[in-house]
């Protein structure tokens, strides 16, 4: 079985690099984008199996990037997992649920994020009725 490719979209290298290393150790192929523009370009060019999207990026917010990705018929199927340092409630929770299949609250242990992304990928390979389900959103344990 081929390695799953994960696109990590995170502008902070202190968060992005440990996540990338953990995913690589977990036998994933990893792409890293530090801006919204890079994220859009890498998603279109490389078509990863899943995207881990920071909500706060320097050039455009992560939910706007997710909205843009979901409008492209060639890549709209790619599941997006949001990452945020803020508590997700109310309107932000609704916005995340429109374009993302789940979220992780930072800081989170890389192992927990890998487990979340693995669950998302597993749902993608199951028969169609279950693929439409969202991954349960839970607060990740903090470091």
C-alpha cells in the first residue's frame, strides 16, 4: 500500500516541523506549506490524501483556503482537518464544519493529530455511506 500524503499548512515552524517529523516517522509522505498561497498551490499540484490546515495564516485565514479548495472539483474530495489555538464555539464551529471534517486544538500531541488524520483517511476508504460522515470533534490533549 502506498504511503498517504499529508499536506501540513502551518506558518509556525515550531509547530509544523515536529508534526511533519512525526507524520514521516508514522510512514506518511509529508508536504509543508507555510502560507495560504503555498497551500493552494501544493494541494492543486500534489493532490494530497489529507490536509491539516491552520486556521490563522499570515496571508489568508485557513477557512478561506478550505473554502477555495472545496470549490475546485479536482481537489474538493480531499479531507481537511482544521487546527486552531482557540476554543471552537458558535460561529467558528459552524464555519469549520462547513469545509472541514474535524479539528484539533493546539497545542496537541503529534500522536493525537496523527490518530485523527488516520481516522479521517480510514473513513475515506470505506464504502460511500460512511464516507459522508464527519469525524467526531474532540478536544485534543495538550502537551
